[in-house]
């Protein structure tokens, strides 16, 4: 993973610290905040449309795919986005440097969205691939640059990441409101185009603010020949990763059918190699903890990341989206006519982000207030898993409340689901990231960060697979029942393991 080190900030005394950016943070944070806000705007704006577009009949301007195929493609796409952060981080460290990787990533992402704005199947899939590659270059490296704005001991470091996470969710909140309206109500491709415009604005402000990042995330000072060689390796690394996913999802039928088994075998082989052939004795304990958290993290994301697929379909097909007459009366006339037959299903995609923005400060306050008494990292993970399971359980009950074919349930169900999921996310996501960095032996910090991203990637792959069971009422009860049971059982197992895990963790909590 990229280590965009900035020796300039290390060892500075307090009065020399740059406080001219957002909330007394370094100026560079302001630029990175808006870059990531717009990147996430484009990512979540398009994501809110993707499954609905693929499953809409050709007559309705969609691709007319069945839900199983659509959710499978969706899982392959979202999983690849996170998978690609591993070669993306490598390219930053060995070829481009983090700063230029972010720029190139942004440009490739924007091209991907514009490609999807063209109404043709021939531009649809290449568009998805471009977004996957571009996000791999941008996402891990923009976070790495945030880290390098602060020295290891800078007390503003954690707060800096929290502000950055707000940027992520601000983008993720606004995007579905705009893109889903344009996409669902006017034309799908207009929605995809809007995502591209968002990314373009992000690139413009990144270039305009480049002075604020001077000297940070520079390209490695390797000899030219070596950079060239690394560039070829980096491209091959990305191509191979893409090719592997393509082969599993679209290759021979026997491979397609067994792709989850193959993925699980890959995980097992990787772990065996890690422990028997790679780790030094003193590294085994902390890495074992990271691996345990990695496995539970996959289960969490496999549930959480149903948001854009099965939950989105639930919003579209089974949720009452009518706007009460009293509220309609308050809207301008043009909007009234637009929402007469219900607001866009994708608007529910904003609920997670708005809850996150509201609750993140509450959780920071809570952990601070509890101080030494706050739950340990594995215990927080267990709480996270429990809540993500509860969210799915709510959706199972909501499915049970569907009266019959064609009828819908209250939107409060989905809002409840997203509330539970946001609480889960706040217990698990930031904890996973920081525990990984704290436990990782120094020589393995990049690899271990990659392991964390890999858990999100695999979670997305599995989420897509599970969401393929989406169907009518009975299928939904069974689907969400299973999706609820997995994480709740996992939460109980993890809680039982917590004392032993804490022993392995040593001083880290
Ligand atoms: N919502 C956050 C983001 O997009 C976290 C999502 C994730 O890590 N899966 O960055």
C-alpha cells in the first residue's frame, strides 16, 4: 500500500505545524477532503443506479438482465474496486507516487463514468472496468496521503481521518439524491453522466489545490530503468487481477459455478503461505489477530454491502415510496410532478451516509468518555457484526410484512435497516483500519493494509453472490434470514474468542 511519507512534517515543533486548512488541520487536508468527496460522489451515485439499470427491461431503457446475473455483476464490480487497491497502492509506491496516482485514478474514473453515459452495451462494461482501475489508483493512495500530512505523533492525526471520513459520506449522501433522480426519473445515462461530472469537479479542484500537496506523495526516487520495469509490472499486476475476476465470473461454466469455492481456497492457501513460509516467529501473534479480524470483516461486509444490490431492489420493488400529500404541497411544482409516482428508490442509498454523519461524533464522544473502559477492538467488531445482523433481521421482518404480490411496506423498515448498519459500521470499520495499522509489524504495514482492503473486496464478492437469491416474498424471507443469521452467529463466536484474542494482542487494545 502506498506510503506517501512526508519527512517535512516529522519532528516539527507545534508552532511550526500547518493549521491553515479545515478545522485547524494542514491545508492539504482541504484538497483531499474535496477530492475524496467528489470521488465518492461519483462512486455511490453510479452504484445507486447500477443494479436497477441492469434489471430494468430493455423497453424501460435498462439492460433487461435477471436479478441473479445483475447482482453477480454488481458483486464482481464492487469487489474488484476494492481488490484493485492492492495493485493501485503498489503502483504508487513503485512507479507514480501517491499524488500522481490520485490524479491519474481520477481521470480514469471520470472516463469510466462518461463511457457509461453513452447508451450502448459496448461502452457499459469498459466503463465499469475503467472505474475499477481508476478507483484502485485513487482510493488507497488518497488515504495514504492523508496519513502523511501528519507525523506519527501529531495529536490531530485521528481527527484528520475523521474529517476525511466525513468528506466520504458527504459525497455518498448527495450523490444518490442527484444521480438517482436523473437516472430513475429521466434517463439512466444522464445519472451516469452526472457521476462523471462529479469526478471531473474533483479532478479540477485537485489540480487547483496541487500547491497544498507540494512535496507529499512524490514518485519514488528509483533509477529510470527501474521505474520503467515497475510500470510494466504494475500494469501486468492490474491486468492479471482484472483477468482473474473476469475468468471467475465470465469464464467456463464450471469455473463460474464454483467461483466462491475457488475464492475460499485462495484465502486458505494465502493464509497457509503467510504462516508457514513468510512470517517470522515474533510476527505470528499480531498477524494472527489481523487474520482473525479479516475473516470476521468479510462476513460483515458481505452483509453490509447488500445495500446497493438486494436492499436497493427491495426499495425499488417492495417499498412504499409515495410522498405524502402534505409534503408534496410544500414542493415546487416541477418536483411535485416528478414525485407523484413515488421518489427514486436510490434515495435510500443516502440514508447510511446521513446517519453516519450524524452518529460519528456521538461514537467518538462515547469512546472518549468511556476511556479505558471502552470495549476492546475484537469486542467492538463483535458489536458491529451483531448490528449488521440485526439490520438484516429487520429486513426479514419487513419481507414478512409484504401483504401479497404488488403490495409494498413502509419506508421506515429500510430506514431502520440502515440505522442498524450504520451503528455496526461505526463499531467495525474505523476500528478495523486502525487496529490493522497498530498491529502490523513495520515491514508488513503495506501488506496488512492490503489484507484489510481484501476483506472488503471479498465481502463484496460474497454479497453479490448472496443477493442473487432475491425474489418474491418467500425467497426474501429466506434470503434475509440467512443474511441475518451469519453475522449474529459470527458475533457470538467472536465474543467468545475475545479474551484469547486479547492475549495475542499484547499491549494493543
Ligand atoms: N463508506 C466508506 C467508503 O466508501 C467505507 C466503505 C467500505 O470500506 N466498504 O470509503
